[in-house]
């Protein structure tokens, strides 16, 4: 592949990942809005928009989105039921987003299998604690974009050299038989 085709393929995969992230941020924002309105949190619309914006920080944005509504409940003197409702809403939104929305959107936009969307961030998080989790989704998008590219057929000369490099000895080619 030429450099231009590599760049086009990579940028296309990142563009589709960006679209998936936009959908994810919008859906998470709507989930937060419903939960915060139900709990009568002051500034619910603002906090839902902030939660959608924080969704761009993979795997940490949802945790950060919890602080604003928690502070709003603290300063409004909310009851314990409101606090428990907020924590329950956070847990439900985190489960829906992490186990359903993100894998589904990555599958739909980038053809990343659901198992890879769930497993690879965990494995990369173990290998590279912060950066692995941060870069796992766009990296998966690019990897699966390259997996879908058909391999080009090698010319006979390239095939000859690759067979010799592998230590494979091919029998000599036989020509058409003489019809005597």
C-alpha cells in the first residue's frame, strides 16, 4: 500500500470512531438528563451537557461527570434518597454505556467485535495503565480497518523470493507435455 492509501484508511477509521464517540456522548448526555430530572437535581440540563462533553475522556469521563450533580445535591441540602438515587443512576448509566452503547457503536461504525471492545481496553489498561485505556478505542478502530483490507496478490517474482526465504523448496515447473 502507498502512503496515501494508508493515511486514507487510518483517517477514515478515526473519522468513524469520532462519529461513534459523538453518538455515545449524545446518548450518555440524554441518559444523564433523564436521571437528573427524575432526581430533581438543580441545573440538570447543564450537568447533562457537561456529562456529554466529559464522555470524550474514555473510561474516566463518566466518573468525572458524577461530581457536578453530587455538588449540586450537596449545596441544595438533598436527602439521602436523592444521593442514593444519584449513585444508582451513575451505576446504571456506566453499565449501559460500557457494556451496551460503546461496544454497539464501535461494532456499527468500525466493525470492531463486541468482545474486542470489552476486552482490549482492560488488557491495555493492565499493560499501559493510563495510556492503554485512553487509546484502546481509536486503536481498535484503526486495527479493524486494516483487517478489512484485502491483501494484494504478490507477483510471481515476489512469491519466488518469499518462498526461498521460508526455506521452502518448490519442485521445478513442468511445461506442457510433448504429444509424440
